[in-house]
C-alpha cells in the first residue's frame, strides 16, 4: 500500500473508533482533515472496516443494518 492509502486507512480506523466511543469532536476533526478527493475512499474503507468487524460478531450483516436503521429512526 502506498503512504496516502495507509494514511486514509488509519483515518478510517480512527473515525470508527471515535464514533464507537461517542467522541464526536474527534470524529469531526478527522472528517475535517479530508480533502474532497479522499472522501469517497474514506467512505469505502470505513464500510469495509464495519463489515470486517461485523463478521466477528454473531448474526448477519442484514441484522446489523436493521439494528442501525432502527437506531436512526428512533
């Protein structure tokens, strides 16, 4: 992996961690460091991280998404 890809991967992991711990200030800081060109790559990498994390948990990706959608609708 090239240095920009590694940097974006680390930012994606940091974003998942910040959101998971409820640190909205850190999440906003991370998002504020992205260029417009990096935004799509970050979105894809963050989704990949979530799928990888979900695979280590019981249940399907569909049930995880159902839970996430229910949380948004509350």
